[in-house]
C-alpha cells in the first residue's frame, strides 16, 4: 500500500496550485478557529483569575453573584454559620474590591484589591521579593508582578503610594497564576486593612472561603449553605458560572461561537470545493487506474491519504501561525488575553477531521462511481 | 496457435424496454497468442464495448469470455482486478498518463499496484522506457513529451508487468500518419511475441496493413474476419 500512497502524495503535492489552495483554506480555517477559541479561553481564564489564584475549594457567596469580579457583600454571621457546619474544616473571609491609587508621580491608577484573612492569609500569592509577614506591617501591600505591573510604575520594595487617601507601602512583589481580565494592577493586603482603607457597604465580606474535611462533604455543605439563603460553589463550579455569564449573558461567547462556525464553514467550503475539483480533474486517471487493476479500496486509501495529509498539514500550519500571532501580540500587548488550550486544539482538530472527511467523501463518491468502461468510451 | 481469448455468445445491451440499445449481439471469436488482431468498424458499432467485455471491464449480459481457458466473468471483482493487473496491459486512446508524475513513475504504476517496492518498480520502468526509446525522458512529466512519446510511455506502462494480452484503444487516433505507422511498426516488431496477444481497436485504415487478422464489426455484430499475410 505504501507505493500507492506515495503516488497519491506525489499527485497531490506536485499539483502545487491546488495543493496551495487546499492548504491555505484549511490553514486559515484552523487559524481562525483556534484564534477565536483561544481568545475566548484567555478571557475566561482571566475572568476567573481570582478563583484560580486563591485556590479555595469552596466559595460561599450571595446567590445573585454571576462573576467573581462582581461580589455582593455578605454579613459576618454567614462566616460563623458556615464555620459551624458539619464537614467544614475551616472557613475564612475574603475581600475583593477596587480602589484608586495615587502614584508618586501624581498619576492615578485603578487597582484591584484582595483582602486576605488576617490570621491565615489563605489565598496569598507566591512572593518573588519581600516577606509575607510584612503584610502585617503598617500600610503593607503586596503588588502582583504581571502584565499590569508597569501601570503601578514598576514599584520596588519600600515604594510608597496613596490608596483612597491612605498611605500604602510595597512590602512584597508577587506572582500569580492568572492575571485579571480588566487590565488593572492587583494589590494584596489583609482583610482588616482592606475593609479599613477602602469604602465599603454595610457588609464587608465578599466571599467565605471554605475547606471541606473531605470531598464527600462538599454536597452536604452546599445544601446547608443553600438553607442559609446563600450559595456554595466549588472552584470549578464558580469558574463555570463565570464562564457561562460571559458566554450567555454578554454575547461574547455567542459572537466567538459564530466566528468559529463561520471559520469552519469557510474552511469546509474552500477545502471541499478545491479537493472536489482536484478529484474531478484526475477522475479519468483514477478510472484508468481501475482499468489497469487498482482496487476500489486502494483508490479510497489514496483519496483518504490526500485529504488527511492536506488536513493535518493545514492544521499544523494553522496552529503554528496562531501561536506565532498570539506570541507576537503578547510582545506588543502584554495583557493580551488569548490562551491556546488542549480543548481548543482538540476542537479545531475535530473540525479539521470533519472537513477532511467531507472532502474525502465527495471525492470518494465520484471515484467509486467511475467505471473503467467510461475511460474507454471517452 | 493457442487461444488467448475465447468469446462465446457475447451480448451487451444498455437500457431496458423501448429504450434498450443492443451494443454487442451474439459475438463469437478467438484471439491467439502471437497475433496482432484488429477490431475495426464505424463509431457506435460496438468495438469498445466488445473490448471492454473481453478485458474484464464491462460485464456482458450474456455469453462467456475465457482468458487462457478461465471464465473471467465468474471471478469476484477483486479477482478480476487482479487478473487485469497481472494478465492484461491497456493503452488508452488519450493515454491517461498522470501529468503530475514523471514518465518513469507513470510506467511504474502497474508494478506499484502489484506491491513491488518503489525503487525496484522505478528501475524496471526505466528499463521499459529504454525499450520504447525514451530512456532520457524518464524524469520528465508526460505533458512535456510529444504525442508519439506519450503514446510510447503508455505502451511502456502497458508492458511493464509483462502481460499476456495487450489492448490498444485507437492507438493512432491522436497521431499523424507517419508517427502512427511508426508506433504500430514498433508494436509489431518489439512488443508482439509468441506469448502475447495484442488486440487493437481502430478505424484508422492507414494501419490496417500491419494486422494479422481484422475483425469487422457493424451494429454490434461481427460482420467479417479478414486474414492478413504477416508483413
């Protein structure tokens, strides 16, 4: 069979014009599909940055919360109530909010503030510089060194700023797993300082972070929190809820889905049409091969090989081009939110398989039907 | 001479009822090894249909075709394909060479279909191209060759697997008179031998003189068998 496939390969790649058209069609379809889904994955990842970075197993919140960034403050008694539930190993408060920083050069910069539980500092970031205990020092803040770090003037340890007319001192520089969606720097401090320095509503607690005693306790805790009139979500559920909000309630997901489907249709049309033309041009030759003694399964193998080779080459080029574009974009725009995930790659691969199967199908249908007698008859 | 092909009561029709057209009607004949046999007749007389049935390409509605004593239409489609691959060589009217392959690769196709390794097949193809006088054209695409050269590449492809039976469909239709005659002279001199039978479908009277025997067809029936003295 390898000789037959080699013939198929040569027939394909030696027809440079058609091969280039096929590759361009699939490459750009894959590029668009992966680009769209990667942008979406990037946005989703950043939208859930707080959940990812904090790492708590269970989040207790007001039932109306849709995304982690839009916390609805809950009363302090919820913390005590949750701590008293069966199956809860520990529970701590978390403050999330935003503030306005006045930098040393006089510029104002909006920032995201994370107030960690004073006694445990649960959800603290990994420090690159400084000591974690200095967060308890007067006016101590930790700055996250991510793509937004420069917006704070790239401060070093000891740098001072004002936050809502309170003094702030950088006591640590940290790294987190995921940057936020809104393009503003992130500061960590204690829960107490956050609620003291930042204007809040009557209730101050954004979330209660809970660690269950065992995995089996999660459902029981969720039911009990439900009974309290609040909602307990696991880390994954909260990320999914955030993603669902952006997908279905903002139009972002629908638009990206539409673009992905359009890319797929464009790829399918270009590749299907070009491959069909390629088969039509060689139809009599395939008939001649049949007359000479080629079996139908050999001709089918040739077509499948040609379609698969084109599809997978286009897929590789498309993914490579997409990675290159994202890398180039991130060089210019450090906060560019696009992440190539295995799911995106798998989705694009599945779509390429569909395109390949479709292109093969139309080709195989014609080749199977061609009668060697037609070759004689002319 | 031994019978290479024996046809008995061959019939082929297309369509049914009032639309039925009889393409071949009750044809009986034998072709022998060492023979250059022409099937001639006007367009629509059933030459190509007859040739297709004899070569295992088109199933007859009635009658039998025996190739070296074997009834080919009792074989499965895969066995029939194998038989064509091993026993029959085809030279089509339009040659049907792949323009994206070199001449040598085109010639090697039957060997590759017989699972011969690529390099060996190409070596054998080059040898066949030498026989047809195109050794220096082995690496060229057929589209860079003249009509006569393409014809010879097609002949090399037909003989590369050393078939017992060769079938030529209008071999001189696209060639000028001189080239056509040279091709037929070459076939008769270099390709035909006592172990091979060559069937030629043609309506080119310029080459009739080279035939050992001419079968004339009209309205799907054999009208006349003409014996020629070997030139």
